[in-house]
C-alpha cells in the first residue's frame, strides 16, 4: 500500500512538473502588455523615425534581447544603421490650383488636397489632367486602365481602389508606389492625383489634413529611388473631388457609385489642368533596425533563418487632438514589437529544439513607406539567401476574442498552410483578407521580404464580414489609428493577445523544424520573385 501511495505521489509530482514546464510556453497576454506599456509610454514620444524617443525604445529592446540570451545579428552589434532624407513641405511657399479655360482656381491645401512628400516633388508642375479609373495595369489578368490613353506630359487622376475581378494580393501589388510608377512612367505621365474612396478610408480626412506637414522620409541612395521622374503626387479630399470632374461630362457621384461595387470605371480627359508649386525642406536623418539571432541546432539547417519581424517606429509628436500631441502607437506597432520580445523571453524560459535559427528583426521607418525593411532586405545582415520565411506582425489589434485569424498571403505559400494548421489546432478559424480594397498586403513590412523571394505573411485578429466585430475594428481605425488615442488607455483583450502569441510561436517552431524550406505555391504570382532570385 505504501509503495502504491509513493508511486502515485511521484506520478503527481511529474505531472505537476510537466504542467509547469508547459505553462512556461503559455501566453496569457500579461507579459506582452508589460512590454507594450514601456514602448508606448509618453517617455518614448511616439517613436518617430530617428528621434530620441525611438532611440530610447530601441535601447530598451536591445536590453531585453540580451537578457533573454539572443545574439547580436546587426552590422553594428544589435543595430543596423539606416540613413534617410527627411522632407517637409514649406506650405507658405507652396500652392495648388486647377486651371480651367485659362483661369486659375486656387485650391486650399489641407481642405481640398495635400501634397505627398514621399516623392521628390518638382518645384513647379503644370499639366493637363486625365481620369484613369483605378489606374491599374495587370497583364496577368489582361486588365488595363491605361490602354488607349494619351498620358504624355499629363497628370493621372486615380480613384483609390481596385476592380473586384483582380485578386486581392495581385491587386495590392500593382497598386504599390514602385509598380504603379513604373507603368505610368512608361506611358509618359508626370505625376498623380489620388482621390480617396470614403468607403475604404482608414483615417477621416480631418486627421489626414491636420498632420499634412509631418515630415516624410526616403532612403538615401539612388538604388532606393523607385519613383525617379515622378514630379508631383497629390491626394484629394473626396468631399471636394467634384471640382475635378466639372465640365468632363461625368460627375464624381457617378464614379463613386461604380467604385462602390468595384466595377470597371470609365476613363476620360478632364476639363482642367493642375498647377502645382512646392518648396520642400530637406535634412539628413539616421535611424536603425535591430536584429537578433537565436541559433538553431541542426548542423546544416542552423545556417538558415525563420524571421519574425515588426516595426518599432511610429509617427512621433503631431498636431494635438483633444489636447494630446503624443502619438504613442500602442497597437501600431508597440503591440507587434512586444510579441517579438515576449516570444524571445518564452524561448528562454521553455527552450525548443530548433533545427533552423530564428531571426528577430525590429525595423525602423515603416511609417515612412516600409523603408527600414526595404533597407534590411536589400542589405541583409545575414548571408544572402539564408532567410527562408518571414512572419510579420503589424497592429494585430487584440480588441476582440481570437476566434478568427486573418492571414494576409493565405493563398500564396505553404508557410500560410503551416499557419492554418497551427491556428486550427487551437480552435481558431482562418480566413483570407476580408477587405482586399484596403491593400493591407502591401502596407506592411512582409511585402519587402516577398519582393526578395522570401515566403512571407502577416496575421491579425480577425472578424466575420458584416459582423458587430467588423464595426469595432472600423471604429478603432477611424478613432484611434494614427491618433494620440492609440495609447495605453484603451481596452485590449489579453486573452486574445496570448492566443495570438501562441500561434506565432507555434508557427515559428514549425517552420524552423520543417525538413524543407517554405515554398511559394505554383499558382502564386509572387513565385516569380523567388525564381528570379529576388534581391537576395
């Protein structure tokens, strides 16, 4: 009897020990939130690219990486310095007007339209306007908005969005700044006017306008100038867009009604020209990516990397809203950076036997146009060709329970198949992007890895279409996205965050231990980047 009791006690002790060990790899969201609280504190001043606040946040990240036993993998310890050119519009010495029948009709900067300083604006541009629908050329689908149009020396007016017949990821790709300009440059255009579609605007025009003079940035070096020759880039307030269409035989309401159903739009010359004069103030800025390594154990596969990436920058200090001028970026993207730190900590507490190495990459300059990841993928700090997959985290928004996981790139590679298996094993349903017109697939850092032939995806807490949860997400974007209210005083679902982290960790481990590299699917458009060697 005593032996039986003793044996039972030993079994119970082993079970408790096993449960404790398993618990260490479990996430409850609390440790994740503790990292967010540091990164999104007012002391970090919104983590603007190159700012003292971002440098403080990066120093904190490096300290945490060291304490969790990760190795430096940048070009200078954990850091990879990146040089930028900052551009700020001198609005007092800039102007914009429509010219109709030889007479200039001044436009109010901020109220009617704004200039984008993401391109190197020409000091003066005067050119006829042509409405080009969605402004897309997609050879794979025999679709062209430019066919038969005379665009030489003209400015194209584009309705933001895409036709329903073009698949989401492909549509997003051809709306990227580099791909779009490549097509229009060949057609002889000198710039763009983009009219925002109210149905897919993340931020109301009032907030876009109030921060219009916030600095933009570009990477230093001609190798990164993908919009060379583009002379003007203007974004138009949809409430004022009727001015563009007067006298053309078409109305903006007509265009909106067609775009609402994502049908093909008409294309036609407009009865006005654009007259733009700009003065831009430029200065050099330096920031850095942070790169850390957790070595694998397989003699061969340890030289390959599964990347977990997130951007650490936000938009810093801006125009006050309700008296608050610090744009803390708790969810965008303190949340993603915190996942990287929390996963790294969990791997120290509960080590996995990993065949491949893991690479943790915190990129800068995402808010300036995915610039930090563009630099990193062009100049990787590990051996070219050694990165086999990228799992990117950006603003995953744990604001509802995690019942549905949205996977951007679901149909593109078997990395997404792995993600689906991991999620479904935890009782979470997986779906593709439910709102492809928002172009999320190209709006975060996974896109630069994809362009270098690396299978990549991003995942977010999702929702069913037309559900109450969808309204919650839309309201969040309207009220908090790129606003000071994306701070620590907002409700989050810690359980959803924890469940999301478990899926991320599970996917990393699965990809690291799989015998083969993740592969693009045969039907994926993006397979061509791997076949052409990408940029690696």
